[in-house]
C-alpha cells in the first residue's frame, strides 16, 4: 500500500520512468495534474540516479512490488 502521491514540478532533464494516473484514485488536494511522476532519473547528472517518490515511511518495504523496484534501482545505479 502506497501512503501518498506527491505532485512534483519536473524539468526538461527529468526522464519519467513511472507515473500514476490521477483518475485511478481520489486526490487529497486541489492540484490537478493528470499523471503524477513517481519514478524518474535526472539525465543532466554525471552519476546514474533514480528517484522513487511514493509516499514515506518504512512500511513501504512491506510491499513486495516496492522492494523489487527499490532493489532494481540499486542494482541499476551501481552498474558501471
């Protein structure tokens, strides 16, 4: 279970890898964006990087899909 979705403002250097459609849940706030980017990388950085923006708290690691995403992200960033 994801605890919350955020509404970040993205720039041209961001490559969105996953997003959540606002129509698939009831937003808590008044900001309407359609798609909410939740996983991305910043292409302007020299080092590989990935940002996972899916709520907060250690309970996320009880979700098998989340831990697989996290593990894959670690392996991808560590790969030369």
